[in-house]
């Protein structure tokens, strides 16, 4: 992280700022010996700092008993607001487990917005963000009840796909002139895929992709006839990988047994995370269930799927952290042996599903896969050529693999939409509304055939009230509007720039020269 801070001038960026504080520290200071209090505050900050680091945020400084953290600087991620909220939920839950004479409680406030961010006085100086955003985050933190997380509307918009919220309406915040809409975060959403979480309500009508969809349906037909198929679906972020998979599922709806393994950017080092999530959802395990109930549900889910049910249930229970009395002798095995046996069992379970019914097995976003799930995936690929399993694996182009080219393995790179498809998609998004031809053309150019960009650019323009739009002589929307980067795309673009050395500088220069400039760099 430190090298990222070298030679960085303060810069204007959209970031997400988090403030967290220890509840009741004044009373604690009266009750506790100063040394014990100091130890407690240190332990509290350590928990907070660890959660911020886990989600790749940056602790900016320790304010009072708590801390201020940035997500989006010095390194941006496409989902900084989501990361900040995950980190805050982890803090709320983990501080209550800090051992000591008193049970600690925290409160957190988060806000996203444009700031000037940097280190005062150069390297080694304080990290600071200047603008309204940190003030609002700090005020939200003071407004939050113990054990709760309050976020601004800007953060809610950016993180709405990933969490359940309660809208608390408009609140007056000290030092902020206008009342602001405040949300309380209740929990992370549990859905089978990222796509489902983000698109619970509505989808833009499908444009194009009939060739790709027919190809997938063709593979499904072959699968049903008993020849396992592997489709590797690669494409840049937002190009429509998940949407195509969604269309495949809708087309064959009730036919297959469906197994969804969703990889996560936050758990790429967490062994078999996608499998754990899939099992918990499929076996309907609730966090409120007792271990006994969870184990009973798990045994029900696995029944008839493996040759040695007792050992399978014990291994999978261990994987899902369900405490049971171990009667299957697993404690005599080394961790490596347990992992190997678990992966073998998981393969056996997947193959057993297909013995009952043709199975659609999806591994989404494997650019974030953990090594153990990758091992499982490779085993599945090597074993399905004569089983009715269609395996669809989606990933972004940065994922490298050396999987064999085999007749039942098809690699498909999803390309950008054509100009006429982009035009159709913008019209679908506008519904009854209209835009000037100039703005229309600007969206086409800026979106570059990527459906996600088309959606975000178009909706950000149509959701801007007309009176706030730039006006031209004809009262038409001017091209200027379409050149602004919507806040929902900002973090994703910054992530890409941060990944390339000198990317920001280059982008600033290119922004002035235009995209068709000669290659002078
Ligand atoms: N052909 C299409 N017609 C209409 N909308 C589309 C089309 N393809 C994608 N979309 C929409 O564009 C958005 C981005 O698509 P999607 O989530 O499938 O991208 P992705 O390639 O899976 O991206 P990521 O790498 O981030 O997972 C979604 O809202 C999706 O519904
Ligand atoms: Mg996707």
C-alpha cells in the first residue's frame, strides 16, 4: 500500500469515507484504570484496522477512540462503497468479541462523494480528505445508535445491490445546511449470484446475443443427450456474461438441476467459499438455526448423493463450520487430507446430481476463485465428458488458465454490442423519453458497446431533473451532460486507471486531446 502513496499529489476523487467510534468511552474512562482503558482502545482499533485492511481500504487516522478510513484511495476498486459497508458490518460484529472486562460496542457512519484526498505535508504526513463527504460521514457516525451503521444516500446508491437497508428519511445533520436522506444498513443480501443481487427488480429488455444464446442452448441439448459440455465465457466487465447466463437459465427454466457457484472479490483466499455459499443456500441453512438443526438440514440435502453418507455429512459440516460430535474419525486426519477428501466429496456430489437429472453447473467470476475451488472446478472439467452436466464458467480476460482444448470444451469471448444494438438498447432504456441526437451519439461513443456503460450513462442522464441539465438555445440536452462519468461507474474506471502505472496522468492528457489522437505516448 505504501508504494501507492509515493509521489502522489493531492487529487480530486470520488471515495467512500468511514468513521467508526467506540460507544461509551467516557464512562469506560471513569470505570477503568488508564492502562486497562488504553489496552481496550488498542484492541478496538486493531479490530477496526484489520477489517478495513481485509476489504482493502486505508486507515487514514485515528480520531478519538475510533478511526477514519478511506475506500477508493490510494487504490480504487470498482466496489469501494460495498467494501466500506462490508468492513463496517465486520467491525460492528467483531468488536463485540474483543475479550476483556467489558463488552465493547461500536457505531459507524459512511458517506461517498468527491473530495480532495492526499497526504498533508507530503509522504509520511496525515492522510486527509477535504470536502463535505468526511464531515457527513463523521456526523452520521455520531447519529448512529450503538451497534448500528448509518450511510448517506450516495453510498446507498452505490451499494444498493449488496445490502438490505432501512430508509430513515431526511435528517438534520449538525454543520450540514440541508437535511440529508439517511439509511441504516441491516445486513448483506444473500443471493445465489452477484447478478441476481444487482437485478432483483428490473432488467433492460435483451438486445442482440441471439447467436450466443443459441450456442448455449445447443450445448444444453448436447448435454441432455449425455455428453457433458464445458463453456468458458470470457469478457470485460459489464459486457453481459452474467446476463447471457441468466437468459440461458430462463430459457431452460425447469429442466435442469441448477448448481451456482459465485466467486467473490472479498473471498479469493477463503478456501471453497463459493461452495460454502451454494450449500448454505441450497440446504436452506439459516444463521439463527442451531447446529443440530443445521446438521439435520444438511443431511437431508446430501441424502442419496454420496456412498459414505456419514463421512460426507461430517466433512461438509466441517466445511460449513457446523459443530457436531465427530464420530467419523476425521480428527485423526491432517488438514491437507481433510481438504483433499472434501474436494473429492464435492465432486462426487456434483456428479451424483447429474445422475438424477441433467445438471447446469455455473461457476461465475472465476477471476476471483480461491485455489481449492479452482481444484474442484478443474476436477469437474476433467470428469464430465460422459455425464449430463453443462458447465458454464465465466471470467474477465485477466484470468489465465491452461485448461485442455478438448472437443467438449468451448471457449467463447463475449464481444461488445454493435452500433445498431447500442442504439436499440438506449431506446429501450429511454422508453417514452427522448434525447437530442447529439447526446444520443455521445452515449453511443462513450459506452463503446458495453451494456453496463450504456445503462449507466443513459439512466444517469434521464434521472437528472431537466432544470438541472445544461441548457442550449433549443432547450435540448447538450452533449456536455453525456461526458460526465456517472458516480456508479466512477470507481470502476478509477480502479482500471490505478492498475496502470502513470494511468491517471495519461488519462488526464488523453481527456484533453480526445480518443482519436495520434499515438504520441
Ligand atoms: N444484450 C443485452 N441486452 C440488454 N442488457 C444487457 C445485455 N447485456 C448485458 N446487459 C445489461 O448490462 C448490465 C451488465 O451486464 P452483466 O452484469 O451481465 O455484465 P458482466 O459481463 O457479467 O460483468 P461483470 O464482469 O462485472 O460480472 C446488466 O444490467 C445487464 O442486464
Ligand atoms: Mg457478471
